[in-house]
């Protein structure tokens, strides 16, 4: 785990996925905690596919940065540190993951489930009205 990416001090890994890793970090300018989403290096190479990835990455970051909705994480910044593409987002302390709600031994109460789906739908509707299409919504 790197100790610093760009100006952001990394404190710990929050999660890892197929496209990259998310770290808890500190923004020294604003003095606030942030989530730093770092693309895996193989996606941001100097070849043609890496250039396409970077263009898409920064276009999507710019579009997401324009969204202001209570059910959408705010995007503060996107940049590169060497060949590392990263996105700086709002950090949510003690956030629940979907995995915590989808244990096989328990079911969510219907009222709570409907509330979650309603908030997701409101966020997607807002994003769509702003011209942003998510393209990666899945029930997993």
C-alpha cells in the first residue's frame, strides 16, 4: 500500500475491485478525510487502450463531480500521479456495504428494503436528469 498518492496521505485500504482499489486518505489542503479510488496500473498505461481508459476515466470523473445529491458520493478531484489515475471522493465514516444487507440467514424488513431502493432510484433519476448514465448498476 502506498503512503501517499498525489497530495493525499493514505491511511488504509477500504476495498478492492476489478478496476482498482479504494483507500481512506487525508486531504492536507481541506483538512478532511477522503476516499481515494485508484485505478489498477494496467488500465492506465501509455498504450492506446491506456489512453482511452484515461480519457473515459476523467470524463466520468468530471461528470460525477457536477452531481450534488444526498444519495450520491461527492467527487472532489481526479488526477494522475505518474501513471496512476485516481479519483478523490467524499469519505463516509462507518458506511454500510451492500454485503451487510444481503446475508443469507436474514432478510431485511420490507419497509427498510423499499426505503433503500427508493433512495437509489432517486439518485439514479437525478443523475439521469443531469445527463449522466451510470452503466454499472447491478444487484450484487
